[in-house]
C-alpha cells in the first residue's frame, strides 16, 4: 500500500451464488487510489467495474458476497465490517459519495430534489432543517444548476438528464466526502452534456481536494479525466499504471486491442478483438483473456493464471511480462489494414435517394376525450441526397429527430410534408404516397438495421426464419425452398456467421452476433439502400469494431448506399463520406466528413465537435460548452432552433428561421455562417495510427 | 387544481347519468313486471284477475307507459322532489326504505377498506422484506386460501363455527333489541361489536390480494437504483425502506383502492344476505325477485354511485400523493 | 445463456414452467378436476337426483376393509347400513350403524343407469355398492336423502365448464374489442377505454343479480346456463380487453414488429406470425387466472337462488342446501361442494401463477 493512498483494495474477491453454483465475479482485485487524484477503471461490460464500486461501499446485492480481501479506507477495512455497522454507514455518503449512470432512476421521483439533497446533508452533519436547505441551495449553485432556488422544490421528472446528474453530484458532495465514486456518470448523457458534467467534476475535485474513482467503458473519457488507469477484464485487474503508461504505451494485449479497436478517422478497417467477453460461468482456465488473445501461447496461457507483475511504471497481468517473457514477441502488431480508399478519389454513382423538404409532425391527443391536440414537430424541412455507394451519416443528440427521419424514409412513418424521391430501374419517383402493394416492392430496395439487437429480432423465430422472412414475403412470391436455404446460408456467411447456427433462436446469440443477423436480414432482398439506426451503439468497443468492419466490407463488395444514423462522432468519422448534423428536427449543416470535422460552419457543429473525446484528444475547448437543453419539440422557438444556446446568436436569429445555404461545399443553416470562424478537430490531433498517440 | 377537480366532477356527473340509465333499464327491459308477479300470486291462491283489472293495476303503478317515459318520470321526480319512487312490495316510499341501510352499507364498506389496508400493508412489507421466511410462507399460504374462498362460503363457515363452538348466532349487525331502536351510543356500541364478522368476511379476499401485490411490487422496488442511492447515502435500513421502496410500491395501490372498494361494495350484497345484515343487500335481492322496479333501480344506482364516489376519492388521493399527477393537474390549470 | 441455445421460445416457457412446483401441482389438479368433469356419471356412485327418504341427512359412512363372513375373514371393502331413531328430547333423528346390514362395495359396479355424455346408455360406476339396490354415502346425504358426494361430482361439470365458457366468451369479446381499440387507436381507442373504465367502476354483483333475476324461473336449464355465462361475460371481457390492448400496443412498438413490416409482411401476417405468438403465453396465463373468478361468480349467483336452479346441479346450487344455520348444524358435510370450489379455484390460481411467471422466459 502506498503511503499517499486514500483507498486501497487488496486481493478483493467477490462471488455470486445462486441455488446451483458459485461463480467468481471479482478475482484478487487490488489497486491504490491516491489523495486528490482520479483513478479510472476501464473495461467492457461484464468486467466487474461497477461491482468493484459496490464492493467498496458494501452495497452488493444479496446474492453477492465478499470472499476475501481488504478495502482499506481512512484506516478502516470496509470489507471486514458488518454491512449494518454504524461505522460503515457513516462512511457511506459521509466520506464516500456515489454517483452513477441513469440519474433518473437513481433518484426517487416521489420527493423533491431539495428533500433528497437535504437528507444526505442532515444524515452526516448536525445541522437544522433551515441550514440544510441553505446548504442544498449552495450545492445546487456549486454544481451549476440553473435557477437553483426554484429547482430545490422540483421533482426529478421535471429536470433534464444533465440537471438530474447535477442533482446526484450535489447530493454526493453534500457531506464533503473525501472520495467520490463515479460509475459511468455520463454514459446516459449526450456528448455536449457529458462535456459539461466532466468539466464540473474536474472543477469540484480541484476545489474540494477530493479523490475520484471513475468507472467508464469510454477510453476518451478516461484520457480526459484520469491520472491513473486500472484496466479490468472478467473481474481481474489486467493492467494498472499512470494514464500515460496505459494509454500511450499499453502493455497487456487486452489494453492494446481495446485501444486499437477504437474507430479511427477515414475508412480504415479497424482492428478487432475476436469473440466476446465470456460469462462468469465460462471463465477460462489460465489467463482470462487467453481465448481472445492474439499472442496467447498454448500450454501456458490457457493453463496457468499469470501474476500481476511490474513492468516499467505499470503493473500487468500477462505471461509476456513475467518469467516466460522470452516466449512472446509483442512487437508484432495486429496488422493494420490498408486504407481502403481515400475520400478524395472516391467517385460515387448516381443519385439514388433525394429528400425534398421532408417534415414529420406527430399529433398527441390529450385530455379526457382526446379533445386537445399537441403537435410535436419531430422532423422539419429536411432536404438531402444520397448517391450510390455512399455513406451519409446523420448525427445529432437524443431527441434531434434523426431516428424519426430514418423511419420516415423507410415508410414506418408517413411524412407530413415533402417528398422522398427514389431512383431505381431508371425511374425516379416519390415513395411517400405509394399504395401498400407498391411499398412492398420499394421495401425490397430500402432496408433498415435497427439499434437494439435484442428487441429487433423476434424471439419466437429461429435465426434462419428471421433472415428468410423478407425472401418469403417477396412481392413475387417466395423462392423454392432449396434456393431459399442456399441464399440464407450464403447471407450467414456474408455477415460472418456460421450457417450451422441458423437453427438457433435469438437468445442464443451474443449482441454482436444478433446485430449480424439484423444485417443479414437487411441484405436478404439485395437492397440498394440501407438505413442503419445506431447499429453499434449498444455494443462493446471490440464488438463495435467488428460490426463496423462488416458494414464497410459489404459496402465495397455490394456497392450499397448507407444512411448511417449515430450520435457518436468517432464512429461517424471512421465510416461516413458525408455528414448531416441535425438539431431539434432540422439539418443545420451538411458537408463532406473531413470538411465538417475540420472546419465546421455551424455553431452547433462546432459545439458538438468540441465535446468529442478520444484518447488522443483530451484537451477540449471548454469555452464551447453549450448551456441549457435542446428545445421541446412541441413548442419550438420561432427563429433559429439553436439560437437560445448559441454563443453567436443575435436578434435576427431569434426571429428568422435561417435558410439552408451553400457555402463552399457546406450546406449550412445559420445567419452568420460567412462571418464566423469556427473550430473543428485539428487533423494533427487525430491519431492516424494507434496505439501510441501523443497527447 | 380547481379545474382538475371540476373536470373530475363533470366526469362523475356523466357517470352517474349513465349509471341511472343502466340501473333503470336493467330492471325494466327484461320481460315481466311487478303486476305479472301479482297475477301469478293471485293465480296461486286460485283467484283469476280480469284483463281490465290487470290494466288498472298497471296504470296505478305507472307500468303502462313506455320504458323511456317511465325513466324520465323517475328522473324528474328525483331531481325535482328528491323522490326516488315507490316500493310496490313494501308499499312505502323508496327513500324511507333505503336511508339507513345505505348508510350501513357505506359504513361497512369503508370500515372493511380500512381493515384491508391496515392488515395488508404491514404484512405485505414483512413478506417482501423477509422473503422465503417461515412468516412469508404462512402469509402466502393464507393469502391463497383467502383468495380461493368465496365470500359467502366464508360467511357460512364462520356462522357454523360460532354456532357450533360458541353456541350463538353471529348474524346481523345488531342484537335483536337494537334492530329497530333509535340511534344511541349503546346501539352504536352494539353495532361495532357485530361489525367485525362481516368486515373479516368481506375483507379477506381483498387483504389476500393486496398482500400478494404489495409483496410482488416491493420485491421489484427493492432492487431499484434509487434504493442503492439511499443506501450509499448512509441511511439506516428501516428508514430507507419505508421512505423509498415502500413509498414507491404503495403508490399504485392508491389507484387500485378504487377497484378494491368496488369489489367490497359488490361483495357486500351477498355477504349481507348470508349474515342477515340490515344493509342494502337483502333488500336488493328481495326487490329483484319481486320486480320491485323503483326500489331495485334506486338501490343499484346508489351502490354504483357509492363505487363512483370511491373513484373520485382515490383520484383525489392520488393527486395528493403522486407528485407527477399533482404537477399534471397544476399544469392543466395553466393551459 | 448458451445453455439453451437450441431451445425455442415455447420450450423455454415450458422449461421455466416445469421449475414452478406450485404451478405444476395446480396444473395436475386442474387436469384431474376437468377429467372428473368429463366422466362424472362414471365416477359418481349414484345419479345426482336419486334419493332415499329414509336417509335424509344421513352422515358419512365409514368404509371398512376386513369382512368377517361365514366363510372366514377376507378383504372386502364394505359399509354398514344405517338405522335411524328419533331422539324424543331434541326431536332430532339420530343415525347409527347397523353391523348386521353389510353393504359390500366394489369397483366398476352396475348401478344407476345413465347416458354417457348424453349418448351412450350405460350403468357402470367406478365405485359403489355391489348390489344396485343399495346406496352408499361416503360423504353423507342431504335434505332429501341424496348422496352429497355424487351430487358434488356431478356438479363439477357445470361449474367447471361455466368458468371455461364464460372466459371463452369474454376472451372473444376482449380480443375483438381490445384488438379494435389497439388497432385503430385514436378516438375509437379512447371511447373504448372510457367504456371499460366505466364498466369496471360499477359493482359487478348487484348488476349480475339484477340481470340474473330477470331470467324467468321457467327457462329451460340449457338456456339459463347460457344466460348466466353471458351475464358473467358482460363485465368479464373488460379485464381481458385491457390486457389484449396493452400487449398489442406494446408489441406494436417493438422493433421486430417494425422489422416484420419492412420485410414485406401484410398486416394480417404480422399479427398472426409476429405478434400473437409473442403474447399468447401471457394471454393464456391471464385467461387461466380469470376462470376462478367466473366459477366463484356462478357459485355465488346460484347460491342466492338467482343463477342456475335445480334440477341443474352446480356447486352453487348444492350450496343452497347449506344456506341456513339449521341445516349446516345438522349436516356439516353439506359444505363439501364448498371445499370443491376452494380446491378448484386454488388449483387454477396456482396454475395461472406458474404460467404467468413462465410467460416471460428471459426475465429473472
């Protein structure tokens, strides 16, 4: 244990048990958290990150028990106290604060925000109600809550996601803890909100001299926040060192692979990690990562569990750094695939889709007999083109209308205004007013891949039937059975699945495999256009890379056109040829990917880009933070939808809706587009080859 | 808030109108009326009524007019004179017959409701918190039994047991000497001493159901993130339990309070018959068998009205207790 | 998850159900009860309406196994005949066994003749006195000297099917109306929702008895049976309609249903192939849990004398015999049909609970 450690975990082992068996969830976890520093725990889902946090506070579910190990905090071994001991209860909340994902569910909706903050304060400090209320008000001020005095009496459902997380932070900080555990605190938030919250946490840490244990799956966030990094895999610490050590010169093959599988800029095939994280019941003998490791030595790695050994300034649990180091040659990088094509030289085919002023307004009936109708303008006046072989990304934060737009194109919603021209077989026709029979034809050509690979597959059908469904429902009637089988098996192979598995039901596949099934289903009728709605956002980084590679390969081999809907600019940067930025139902800017990334023309694009985090780009421009929240789509402002939050807004912006104009290759809807000099991602800051970016 | 209330009241008024229609036409539309019944009786005594005599009888009772006409006359008299009609069978104005009985039905229903809540909430919480304990199993078992026994059967069994082992009849709401006595403190005390049997009979099924539901709801809530938050704040388990998950798990029951109340009012009819209570149940049954038009209609209307009143109360309670609904009500005000 | 890789959804549901012990127990019991309902004439020792005036309120007879006959001891189930005297102090009749009168019992004996399922004439009974002229009261006799056990067994058919038929009608109404509500949405949906709320806010029993009292006593039994189920369904459909609509609405927004539309499915096929299989198990569970309510309702109405009427035998009709304190004090065995009700309702509840828990095999 280091002398400056505020918290020290030593040999912590936690297991789950049910009636049938016991499975080890945390194995021998140990690291120190120094005073006033931030340690980030990083890993994919199911690696035991949150469980570590809960074990420290001893708020585990009843089926989890601490088998051995110590959690030393300010001289007390928390692992050795009774769960009900008063000492532990005083430390919970008093000395260690906790914030986590999904602030809406983490707060009670039955009590006001003030009540819940005051409760935390009064639990640990001997103050009167009045004093506690004042303290709660100060706290809301401190976390940057707008109108704190009013918000004190608000309920959680009246606050935006960012505001709810501010409340969580205020509550955790109330009793002046010396340690804050932040468990994926920004994962559920939009990027621009994430940026603001991360700023806030850093500010508070500096002003209060707190330590932070920051748990995240996002390596960009790690590089923004951490002093030291703990990499976990299947409940074990596999690497531990300073940020520079771990992110710049990663040692463990898992850390390397994780960094390498991040989406890079510009049409690369990404490196991937084969397979997925096994379940706890299937923990491999020997090194937990061995089955997925490119360097694993049979006879050693799959038999003997490596010890955590020192290597330079870091600790790493890998045989390649232990006594058997001579058997390994880690200098062999997983081969970096060629840049498939450069964007400049890319020639796209004919225009295939042309959206002309498409709008979608939902009507919501309210009142006892539905007498009141509220209009929700989800998508307004969208015009864009898609060419054959091209990927057009639509980016925007939640509620920006990007999903509605995608679903309107495929006909899941009927457009309220505008036309969607679809060019096929020499015909160019509006598909918004087709008959049901005609739609069935068009649907063969324009297909969709859904976000959630769990809910988009019918649990009652086998993978085979799911992929065969569009063929069986073909307007011309189903193909003969042998042809069908051949075709479906071909599709399985095309998306990298074993046709042997086609008889299984969706529940037997992993998330990435399900998404492959979803892609195979989309490809079945030989489509021309695929609308992919956040196809990788529910997947872990390593699996995400696999699916992105698949999409790239399919595009180049089949000449598909994609409309790729995403909130993740890193993914977009790696896949898209052109990008449309949406805000509050409108496209505010549309241009080539490099153009938008490097020199955005719209203030919102600029703000969005400034919030992007990658391990190579941790220095965000903090002056570009967006205040407030996006407008309510049922009462949009009269002028520019972005004016309220725009740093450059003038009077004209609040009165007039800006026209979409062409400005040196950018389509941009801003009154001041010509006059503004905006910042984008500077090219040199983007890692061209990874690992080993310089920050 | 006032507007919210006003809307609820308007809705209730509409409901009452619909109820009056249903109550009346359920009785009048099926073939056969009170006069037919009289003719039948007369036949049994060997008397034969002449057709014109039957006509006269019909006219006297007002049964010669069309159903719709009779309905409007009935409603007009209620609205203008508070006159609910005349009971053919009892030869008395309906309002005189039902006044006290209706009050007793309401009292019995409300007391039963309270009984259900007072028993079910703590037991439900206990069963959830001590999941799979002996107590949990016992309550679960009793709960199943409670759900499976029809009210009237439970009443019969209790009657039998008290007769067999205590040698007394426990029927009725009053001891014989108080049945027709004016209201005094002693009569009230006598009422209370009789009330518990019907309360238990009426409340058992509801109690069993609510225990099961509270247990299931609370088990869901116990693992919600906000509970973790509260625990991470360092709150004590009991305090935490009552303030957060229990509060969350009970909220849905405020709206179910109404369903429960409807069931109690509904079940009261049968239990009252078995236990010989001086409430609306036996009167209604009698009236229905005798085709006593106005008495039956008025009773059904009032029982339904009682249930609708329960809806109103539970709506208001929900508004008081659920911040989301409270805020919705407040925002309707603004619009 | 991979452990069940090759299992289908239905197999998972069944697997999960098989782990629910109470559910299995309920299922087996329910099955047995319906088997009894199917073979009442054969299982009951006597016909429901045959009587013996001398055996009014006769108590249950003890079954004895060893018979000391003239030709020595042998295993022969039998009961002793009953002899009654009147106690002149209390005025009550007292029964006592008469060891002289041995009534031998046997399996598969000839007894009261009946038409099996109303078609095949037969007189075989599963158990009963060997001598067709004798009577046996395993669980006592009633006010007219009819065998309570036989009547209870016979009543199973009516009581158990009335629940089934009632729920069947409710389900048809519920699916039709709930489906319309969910499919059309908008104003239609709102109107139907308000109607359901209204019907559910009314106390059902007064309405039921209001309607049931209108059935003339002279109505033939079959028609009364139909009327009663119809009356019970008038309110019963509302709950099922809500469930159907709720499921329908929830599934409509599922991505896999959207995907089915994009795959080129026509609406009818989307509903049949993609939606119905996904809520069928929930509906089955809800339906199972609705049957007990119907059984209790029928029993209650018949008990009040405004539901089914003699000569129809249902558990409610039989319990009318137990309506006054005097008769149950003399003959507590008249509660037997009540016990049958409780067992049936419990079994269906257990089964329904198990089905409901199994309906979603992916939940924890």
